[in-house]
């Protein structure tokens, strides 16, 4: 299995999809919070959501410190 996409690469892809109002949130986010913002815009580190996986509960988008 390959390594997950780094925050910097994922953030760059995500910034292409988000409206101007959320750009600052994406720029300042990392880890789980960045993943949660990606899900909001249907952008995932793997390119597609994994079947049967919802590793993030609603409201748990706090930064994981990574």
C-alpha cells in the first residue's frame, strides 16, 4: 500500500475545488480537519471515498496535530 497523500499535495488539489469563502479554512487546516473539508467538496486523498469507510464522525474535524 502506498503512503497517504501529504497534506500539502492534498491541500493544493482541494484549493482548486473550494469557493473563495472557504479558501482560508483550507489553507489553515491539516490532518483530519483537512480531510473533513475535502469530504465537504467530494475531494478525497485517495481520489475516491473508500467503500464502507467513514473514519470521521460528524463534528470530529479537529486538527489531529499532525
